[in-house]
C-alpha cells in the first residue's frame, strides 16, 4: 500500500452547491496531513467522505488500502473518527463509554475492559474514569472522544477540528496525544482552522477554498510561496531614514519599502545570511542609529490570507448541517486565522 489516504477527483454536490469540486489527496502512511480552510470550504465533507459516511458523486478514494464506496466495511474497520461533536454518552462514565464501544466493536468483556483501562491511563483520565462524562470539561471530553476512536487501534485517524474551543493547555495535551499516535505509525488527517495547529502537527498542509485544493505543501513551502524572508530595520530618528535606505539598497534584491511613520524599512534580501551580515555592516559603516533589526518570515497567517482572501472573522461560505460552528471566541487561546499581516 503506497498511500494511507488516496483520493482523486472527489465531488459532492448539495442542491446546486459544490461542497467538493474535485479534490485530490495523497497521504503517506505514518504522516499527518493538515486540512486547512475557512468555514464551508469542504473540510468536514471531505472527512465524512473518506470515513464512508458520505457517498461522493464522482471521483474515488482509498483509505488504508480499501475503496470507500465499494469496501466501506473494510475501511471502517481501520479508521477512527473524532469530531468536534464528541460521540460520548453523557450519562455513562468515561470508563463505561470506552468499554461499551469496545464491546460494540466486537471485543469480549475482558479485552474491552483492558483496552479501556489502557487508554484511560494513556490519556491521563484515571482520576475521572468513574465519573459520568457529563461532569467532564471540554478538554477531558475531547480526550475521551479521541480515546474512544482509538479502541480498535485504527491505522488511519480522522480528526475534524479536534481542538476547536479548547483552552491552551488542553490543546497542547491533545497535540501530544496525536503525536504519540503518529509515532506509533498511525496516519492522521486533521482539519483545523488554527494555523498554528497545522504548523505544529502536520507534515504537509492542504489548503481548501470553496471545495477545492488551492495550495499544498509543507508549512515551509507554503510560507515560501508567499514570499521569502525579509529584513525589517527601524531607525531611531526620522532623519536617519534616508541614509539607512541608501545603505540597505546596496543589498536589496528589490526596491525596499519604507514606512515613514514607523521609521521602518522593509527589504527583500538577495541571499541568505551573507546578505543579513552585509546589511548590518552597511548600516554600521553609515553610522545609522538602528532601533530594531529583524529577519521576518511570512507566517502561515500570511499564507492563508493571501490564498483564500479570507479570515475567520471575514465572509465565510456558511456552515453546513454537518459542519461545526465557529469556536467560542472566549475559550480560544489564539484567534484562528488572524487577519493581521505582521
Ligand atoms: N448535508 C449537507 N446538506 C447541504 N449542504 C451541506 C451539507 N453538508 C455540507 N454542506 C455544505 O457544503 C459546504 C462545505 O461544508 P463543510 O464540508 O461542512 O465545510 P467545512 O467543514 O470546511 O466548514 C458548505 O457550503 C456547507 O453548507
Ligand atoms: Mg467542518
């Protein structure tokens, strides 16, 4: 088996709206693909299609070596799906939830209890294992949800916005748990609105816009697409701006841009570190009073904004019945897809 997830030309239409307008995905085993995109871009529809919950109108996909349309049972046996809406029974304890799922998946009672205990320990839920799930915090619930979809030791894990609305420490913990799965060889497809989440977890990132793949690559590749590193130099006095500009122009790959009110010059350098050193020397030789000297890389925020022209607070395609709603802003540690370009 070459790819753990292999989709080609996936299409899904709802009414006269293309939720998926021809999607290709190739995810090697043991890697994490981050699916990034604004609300309504088709992330959940993609996940649901690959998890055999939605039948595509066209195209085909193989997951863990099996066709999602003609071999759904084989696929289901090898995948785990955790969504923003936890599939947790509120009235059962954490342990009961896991044991029940194990039983439903065909485990005998003893192995089901053993697997539940194993996951409870691995996910740091021992102290709450015998409390009803309705007493769990959001972070604990997500952990239980993730544990639940690992019962049958899936080869491929689908995580649809797994940390939306979580506080920072719960988010970090969940990232750690996901990394542990990947270290064990599990393939993960993760949708997210958090650029830093994709940056932190994903080997490769696919950016979705309006049901289509609009960009693909590693975080670094995507950042490079938007532009190379640039040097930002702020001077201490307004009268230093012109001589600084003259000095920096000697190492610039393109005409520098000047922000007079911030007394800042932004310059694209010709080549890596050498140019940075030369720029510093030119400024020193010209005795420019430099206040700040920084090499700035484009962020994934820049990438996202440039590719989709959208921010989380900007216009969105709306949310489908299957899609989660926007995260509660008060509980999110970092604003997803901030519009500000640094
Ligand atoms: N069951 C459905 N019926 C009708 N429209 C849907 C359904 N599911 C999704 N859609 C629409 O398909 C588009 C993609 O939705 P979705 O995959 O949920 O996006 P995302 O997860 O990226 O926010 C949206 O415009 C949404 O309204
Ligand atoms: Mg969604």
